[in-house]
């Protein structure tokens, strides 16, 4: 059973940085697409970043975070990270790590396609 556990959330002032971690376990993730999503109060969950665990070096970002957020992975330890810089108040919300098993040629950033979710970690950007 796939298990995803996020950590690293917290409160930060605008312009600050945070690094989120996601510990992934339970499977060989070579056939998975991994994603980061977030949800602000009263809003729908939205895509932040996604990549194929293996087979492609491409990483995709939402336009709202491009150039400020970077996601990386440590394959040896099954860890995924989201480095968030130049944080803004509208980046606040619960951040989720997610995974979906897909054939090698497939890729998705749609919330509805992801099968496994972590419990989420709160990020608050406020002065």
C-alpha cells in the first residue's frame, strides 16, 4: 500500500522560504507520477508541480509558482521535496503530496487522476 507523509509546513513572512518533504513508501515508484497540490480555505484543490518518478526528467509547474518553487526527488530514500521561495500570501493553504500509477508514456496533473494522497501540511504566509 502506497503511503505518503508530508512534513515541513509552517508559518513564514512574505518573501520567505519553506521546504516541504514527502516520504513515499509501499511501492517501487518507477511507474508513478508524483505531484504536489494545495488547497486554500474555500477553494478547490489545485495543481502545483508534478513529475514522473523515472523515465523523464521533465517537471511541470503551475504558472503561479513557476520560477519560485522547485520539486526534486531523492530516489535512494524515496523522498520528494518542494522548495518554495519568494512566498506570497496567496501561497497559503494545505499542501499535499500525491501519486498515481501510470504507464511510462502517460502523465497527468489533474487532481482527479491522483490515487494516493498524503495527509497534508499547512503553509501560512502572512506578515
